């Protein structure tokens, strides 16, 4: 009943976030989808009349429809973001206490990443495709994949880079990251070479580093995802991974090789090292435990126990 009115208020909050860069475009898209779902279910209430019981009702409805706890938690987080925004605009929520909103417990997933062998396997798949027939599309994706894996950039950050943002002398790229925070991506020579290979094959004047095949506009995330799925398939890697896994791969590999948590935090653009630890500590420690188990130095079970 009130869904359209509520969504209109939400869109005003998203418009403000676009102006102030409080959310990146991909985050706005995800939040908007979550908010639409929330208000479609809570359709009989104006947003300012929401109560904690409405959130309980929403959770029960979603659980009955088979939604995962993480999906429910993400929608609630989006709704709380909108409500906080509206409160800052003097919209009063007299019957709602954000601090006591319940949410289901989401199972913590271990961060997925590619091993060194899998990184090589993934990139070799792209290289083979280039060897068969060199095109703008496969040269572009090699540069894109190298940039993501070697710098840990978010997909949206990489796609936002302009050609003029690249400082070739210092091998770095200045970007505006999540929350409008400026930071630098530092390039290895191989990555810069992949970018130069792509630049040399282009015949357009588009300012974006990654442009559409016709060179008329910036390459979009949906198209990048389509190319990624092609090369994931060609790589032959059996385990599940997504394009964002390349960012996790950067962080996990550097931490496993001894890079300091604060250094990796800075590279990723995390505001707090706790965020970096939350995502990657378990993966790194798991690898170290595996190494310890297989290290002869720690043997305490006699190797002859099963000998006949």
C-alpha cells in the first residue's frame, strides 16, 4: 500500500549518497534491491511508522520463503542505513529502536581465494585464448585480471580508472575508493605491461582505461562479469569462485607471504585493520596449520606404527 511512497524516500537517500560519494554505484544498486524487497513485504506501513515488530515479521516471512540468514541480514542492514539517513533529515521514528532490531545469525564463511597454482591456471587460460587469436576483448581482460589480482582493487574501482590516472613513472594509479576515500594502486611491471599491451591495440579516444569493444563508452561491470565467467570456464578450475575472489586472492597471498596486516589494510582501502583480519585471518591461519601438520619437525606419531 505504501511501498511506492517508501521507495521514493529511499531514492532521495540514494541520490544524496551519489552526490556525497557515501556509497559507490555498485553498493547503491545492491542497497536499492534490498530496500525494494523490504518495503514490498512491509507494504502496509509508512516508513516512519515502522516498529521492531515489523522487522520481526519481515524476518519470519523471509525464513518461511527459504531465504538465507546472510540474505536477511543484508536486507536489514540496508533498511537500517535508510532509516539512519531519514533520521538525519528529521524524520521521526517514535516506535522504532535501531539498537534492538533482531537479526538472524549468519554462518561465517571462510574467505575463498586462489592458490598460486590456480592463479597461474586462470591466467594461462587467458593467455591461450590470446595465442589462438589476439583480440581487443581478450587483451583487455588480461589487463583487467592482472590489475585485480596484483593490486586487490575492487571491480568498480578498476573500472573507474581513466588512462590519465596512471602514473607510469612511479607505477601507480590514483583512485577514489569506497566511501569517497582516495588511495593508490601500486603496479608491478608485469601489470603495467599488460595495460600497455591493451592500450596499444585500441583505436579509440575513450578516456576510460577499460572501454567497450567499440571504444564509445566505459566498460561496465556486467560485461566484465560475463568475460570473467568465460575465462573461469576455460581455466578448468573446479572450485567455486567469483570475480571478487581475485581481491581476496591478493590479500590472502600477501598475508601468507608475511606482509603486515596494516600494509594489506592500506592496499585494500579498509578503514580499520579489524576488517582485514575478519576476512583473511582464518584463511591464512588455516594454511599455516596445514603446513605445520605436514612439517616433519612436529612429528610425534611414530612413522613405523603402520609398517608390517
